């Protein structure tokens, strides 16, 4: 009998350990469920930018390289169906510098340095932001060595929220503005009466002068008849 007691204790402890493990697993699962993140899609979608004009200005010292790069830009615009507005060729910038051959050389021993920078301009219009970024990334990755590029663009943008709120407040103030005129004070009434009296006097003097002018030819006519 004493030999069977350890076996009974083993069975008891094994069952107890299994039940404890299941309970701990359940508790862990219950705790872990609320910690799972909920991935919710944002309802707000960013609107694409709009460019009315994108202007490319590229410079280089080799005229043939710029010419071939211009044909490359035309081909890219043709594939992406972009509207090319203008392609301009500006006169080159000429830079000359004379320098001595050495620090202690005479004036006769000089070197002549000269550079010619050729400039071209390529303009497209009515492009969205995604198309413009794709276009610029592609052409700038394939730009030749020794060619510099400057990009300028005109963007259509809405007014900031601060200005929109101010405009709404101004409209509300205009709508709620009182239409009735304010009552005049005594001083204002006296000033208005004086101005009206001066205006009446001026009109009376005008009428009298016009009447005298009209009467003057009638008076001269009888004298002329008597002389005749």
C-alpha cells in the first residue's frame, strides 16, 4: 500500500499541473486579445497637387550634349503625354580670364582661360504632382555629366484656413451690419442747416444773374427802333 502512495501523488500533481497550465494559457489569451492593434484606414485622403507650369533650365559647356538631352526630354514628354509649351535657346555666357604662368613670371608669359556656358529652357504645363515627381526623377537620373538643372513651377493652391475664417467673419459682419442711419447731434444739425442755406443763396444768385441776362436784349431793342 505504501508503494502505491507515490504513484497516487504523481497522478494528482500531474493533473494539477495540467489544469494550472490550461488556466494560465486561458488567462494569457484573455490578456493578449485587447493588446492586438486595430489597423484602421484613414478616411482623409490627401489631394494631389496641381501645377500650371513646370519650367526646366539646364546649362552646360557642350552644345551637342544639350541638344541631345533636349531630344530626350521631348521623347519622355511624348511617352507620358505631357504638353510642351516652349523650348528656348538663350545666348551663351562667355567668361574669360587671363593669368600668369607662374607666381613670379613676367607679363608676357600668360595663360588664357575661357568658358562658354550654353543655356536652354524647357517648359511644360498642366501637370499633377505625382506626374511631375515621376517626370523629374526620371530625367534627373539620366542627366548627362557636366549639366546643371534648375526647376521652377507655378502651383494652384487653396487659401489657408486663417484667411478663409477671416473672410467668413467679414461676410457675416457685412450681413449683420445695421442699415438704419444714426441720429444726428445738435452740432451736426446746425452744420447741415448752414450748408443748405449757403446752397440756397448760391442758387438764388444764379437765377437772378440769368434773369438779368435774359432781360438785357429786350431792353436794347426799343432803343434801336427809336433811333431808326
